C-alpha cells in the first residue's frame, strides 16, 4: 500500500473507542504519544498478543510496515512474512 494508507490492530485494549480515536487524532495533528506503561509479569501475554496481531496483519496482506512506536526487536514477525522497515517516532 502507498504511504497514507494503513491498518490499526487493537488487541487486549483497556481504553474506550473514544480514547483510541483521540490518541490517533492527537498523533496525527500534534505528534503526541501517551506511552502505555509496561505491566510487569505479562511477557507471555505480550508475546501471544504480538503473534495474534501478526496473524491478522498477514491475513490482511500486509508485508512491509512502518510501526508507530519506539524501536523494539520483533523477531517473531518473520514467521508471518512481515517486515518492519521503519519505526516512526511519535515525538
């Protein structure tokens, strides 16, 4: 897909739909990023969530992507033929 198109996958979210839309609008207009605090003891849940999200992206035909987050190693994505080509700073 061309730049300007995208996919948002929300899994295990604790925000309301209105909060999610507001965060997207804040990012689009102001570059604001409210970091979600890390939860201790949830690494297995986080890895499972990444796997589910990767499967959804793969099923949607996503292959190469720019990710709106701080850089992190996501080795499991290769198994879904997904590649992060850039981490986009939200600052």
